[in-house]
C-alpha cells in the first residue's frame, strides 16, 4: 500500500458525531488541492449529515471581506429557524 504524504482521514472519521447546524467551507483561491476535496465535503455534509452547505472561495485579503460577509449573512438567513 502506498501512503501519500498528503493523505488525511476522511470526514467520516474526523466528525462521526456532529452537532453542527451547517457546514461552511472556506477555500483559498487557486488552491486546487483543497478545491478538489470540496465535492467530498459537500457530499458528506449534505447527504450523510443532512446539513446546509456553503463553499466560499477567498484569497484572504481585505478586498473580499464584504463579499464573504454578504454570502455568510445570506447563508445564515436561509437556514435560520
């Protein structure tokens, strides 16, 4: 068995018992390594845990702070119970 240096345990191992109300994933812009994993995280959150899911791409600069805040506020409004 070949073990990759970049291997990480799947989300099912990391959070088998979650009390989260939503899943928010922040992906660094142009970071394809984490962006590729987004489909697995989305599937786990929405299908297995039945959680609302938001994927936001950011470059962690001050220029996109307003856009990220708007997306987060809109996301919370859609899931507010």
